[in-house]
């Protein structure tokens, strides 16, 4: 809590300081305003481009990722190609983290996607260097903007998404045009080419400047476009530009670390892998920058690139830099994952940790599939680790014995299995918080996505499974007190009846455990159906046994009242246990399929 509070205080302090610093720069250096406007328009365009593609390609990209994540090479190719096409490594990273957090892809596949996206993002530099400086940008940026806004005004989510993508592309090119004009107008007042340092000192100085710029802009791609524009305007030395590009890539580490703060364990590991990639590739490239520059010159000469075309050569260097990272990292991916698992271990899963959501985090809310899977996983985890335990212990039954092959009669007769638990405390400590989060995330998803009736029914079923668990535990609260009172009563008749209640529930828990291990077992399903039938038709008030106990004064009126109520509660507990188990173990795949179709 203290750490979170500190982070909030820092963020609240940093933003006003940035605004004041920017205002001071505009006041002291008015000529910077046009360049700054260009950067702002470009950043706005990149945001719109990402949001547009996110809406436009959401479903197809999810399905493609599921198919392409079956191997490391396919995952790498997915990250490379989709980032090159969509011009957004951020979008691909969000998709990878969402699917990774929900367990749809492995950590290895998620990291491979991210590494591929690192190489794919170099397409931004190629786009700017090959088109941005050779065409009259404003002449086609405005028409793209106009068409994009028309698309945005439509009702269809796909058309609206395409409109945002077009408008984003228009703003992207318009931002470049503003920056070019600004640098050309104020060339004598804004010239970094005059700043020179010898050898590696200059390389590291400009790399540090690139890191700072990326932290300020929160976008390495935007910094690279800025560098290309300055290079094209002859306001930046070529070698310094190379160092700035490397610094921009390293600077992305800060954004990744901030983005991973709210991610789950695997999300943090993926961010850690990206940090290792960026820092390692960056240091190697900085140390070998002169040799790499010579290699770029050699290749450029043999493919017909003009000696003075520094924009193309810088784009090639940017690709080479990320290619070096891939060559270094991909062969040792297995060792990187082992290192990250030691560095960022799984959270403890002891009893005190159950109250914390294990699968629910903001990253899973990007897509219906990731959300429904995470909700099912969270509900199942709550069911297995908490609800079943509370039910067993609430009736003084050993949960471990239920999972063994020990005879139910022996388990019930075990005098050492007395768990004097506080069901109320366990509910508030371990169930209520998780249940609230499941309902919250399900409701947010239903309002966020345009879901068809089938998909909405899938979310409703997940909420039913969680609600059942709350009702089960509420029924256990009153039952626990009476079981504790009568299980060792001097009245053998009431003791026998409560022993039957405990045996019925224990038998149900045993069959649920077997179902969990083998959801397709026909014999287990038949046994579950028998238990359901018994719970549905079992009415103590109408039984001859209850009438006999009352008529023959075998139990008191208070005992009779408690027994009647508890017998009814047990039937409801058993039915809801079975319903939740069938939903979480048998219907699971069907619900996931419905989410994919939505």
C-alpha cells in the first residue's frame, strides 16, 4: 500500500513539473513551438493508429495469435509481421501480455512475439525514410484525415476502427511535415550537429540523450522519427543519430517497466525479457557502433543506396540493431526464462494469499477470450482452493482425506478431523474480495465489448458459478454451528442424523474431486447425476424417519427445527456444488468457444 501511495505521489508531482518545464521552454525558445506541435501531432496520430487497429483487427488477430503461438518460430514471425503491418509494437505487446496473463499462450511464445515485434517496429523508420521525405506529405495527409473522420462517424465498430487508423496515419504524416518545417525554419537556432564528442564518449552522450527523449515522449518510434527529421535537415551528425536511435530503443525500457507494474507474474517476466533484449542489444551496438556503421556503408554501397542518403542508412542500422538483439537472445531464450523465473518467482499461494486475485488484472480486459478464460480460471481457483475447503472444514471433514482413496465412513468417523473454523471470517477474508472482482471484471467486459447473446450468456454462466459459491458458504455458516453442536451429542439419534448429512456432503466432494481429474468420465457423471437426484428429491420433513423421531420424542423440538433447516440447506449446498463443478469442468470449453465467436 505504501509503495502504491508513493508511486501515485511521484506521478502527481512529475506531471506538473513536465508542464512547467515545457511552458518555460516555449517562453525562452519560441522557435521550438512548431517542432513541438509536430511531435505532439505525430504522437496523437500514433495513439489513434493503435486504437484504430485495435478495434479493426481485434478478432482476426486474436485467432491468428492462437494459431501462430504453437511454436517459438511462429510466435516470433507473428510479432514481426503484424508489427510491420500495423506499425504498433505497443498494440502487439498488449495482445501478447493479455493472452499470456490469461494463459492462452506460454511465456516462451509471449517473449518470442515481443522479440519479433522489436524487429517489426523498425518498419516505422523505413516508412518515414522511403516515403516521408520523398513525397509532399501534407498533400495526402489531409485527404487521409478527411476520409478517416468520415469513417469514424459511422456506427459500425469495424468501420469506426478503420477510420481511427486512417486518421491516425494522416496525423502521423502531418506531424512529420510540421517537424520538417520547424527544423528548416529554425535551422540556425536548433542545430545539434555542432555538438561533437570524440570516440565512444560522444556515442554514449547521445545515447543518453536518446534515452531521456524516449522517457519524455514515452515512444521510441516518435524519437526515431524526430531523429530522422533532424538528420534530413542536416541538424544532426550521422554518428550521433545512430547513437540516438540506440538510446531511443534502450529508453523504451522505462515504459515497459511502468507498464508491467500492474501485470501478473508472467507479464512482469515478459517485460523483464524485453529489458534484457533492449539493454543487451543496445550495449553491444554502442560498443561496436563504428564497425556496424562501416557494415551499413558496405551494404548500402552494394545495393545502390546513395552515399549521402543518411535516412535510409539509419533505417538499415536500426533494423541491424534489433536483428543483433534477436540473434543474441533467441538461441538462449530457454535460459532467459529460467533466469526470469528465479528473479520474479510465483507468488506464494498459502492461505493468506487466496484473497488476492490470481488471474484477474487489467491486461486481460482487452479481449473477450482473455477475459472469459481468466474469469473461469479465477472462479475455478476460488472453487478448488477456498470453497471446497470451507465446505469440508465447515462440516469437520478433512479436505486432504477427501482427495485420497480413504473410505468415506472412515473419514467421517475420524475424531481428529475437528476444524473449529470461523466460516464468517474465512468468507470475508478469502471469498468476498475475489467474488467482487469476478463480478466487476465480468461486468466491465460486458459493457466494453459489443457481445452477441451467446457470449453474454457465457459471461452470465461464469457469474452464476461464482454466485453459487457465495451462497454455498452462506449456507455452511449456520450448518457449521449445528454440526459442531450435535456431531458428538449425547443424543445418539440427532448425532446419527448429522453424521448422515456430513457423509452425504463428503460423498459429493469426493465425486467432484474425481470429476475434476477426469471431466469426461461417464461413470463419474452417472454418480453425479445420482447425487443430484437425491438432493432434488430428498425431503426430510416428508420422510418417515423424521416423523418417527418427532412422534417417539427421540429428539427435542429445537433439534427437530435445526435438523429440518439444515437438511434443506444441505440439499441446496450439494446442488450448487454440482452446478458449479459441471460449469467449471465440463462446460468450460463450450463457454470459451462462445467467447471466441463473440
